[in-house]
């Protein structure tokens, strides 16, 4: 089963609250329904301080997780549906290493902003918890 639309909406709102600048055209999570003003790219750069050479977006970083082989399937999902869902919701790049002979674990590398990484970790842990507790509906 996949997440309900209400659950996806809540996760998306949570992720948007973690980012300092929501994407252009999105509503402000603090004031639902209120559209954020659109600015030209030059105005946006000035507002974010990029005209002075500063980068307003948090730097991308990498985090690694190790997952037992017997649980990796619940994270990947049938034909990659679950991992693609996690990638889409979190906005992070997620790579799962191929199984190595003799190892009982798989390496997962998550790359993105700290908020992207945090949300991806949360979603992966939620999948693992639901699998281990027998509530595979997430």
C-alpha cells in the first residue's frame, strides 16, 4: 500500500516548513492558501543576498545508512516504488549499493540539503518500523 493523500500532504507541509524558501508559486505553509509573491530572478537573487556572492541555499551534504539485506526490500518496494516515493517526497538523492558477496548489509547514501536528508531518513525509518512491527501499510 502507499501513503494516503492526507499523509503525503502532511509530509510535504513538514518538508516545506524545513526549507527557508518554498519553491516559487507555492503557498506559504505558515499561511495556507496565501500565495507567495513571484519575483524576477534578479529580484530573487537580491532578496536572497546572492548579488553579493553569498549562496542562500544550504550546501548539499551526504549521509550514509547501513540496512540489513533482509529489510532492504521494504525500502525499495515493488519495482522501486517505495524508494522513488521517498526520493520524491524528501527531495533527496538516494542511492542503494548493490549487495556484496558475504555481507549481510547494504549501504544507502543520501545526498541533499540537511532538511532533505532528515526527511529521507525519517521516511526510511518509518518504512523499517512498519515492516518490523508488521504494519506494512506505510
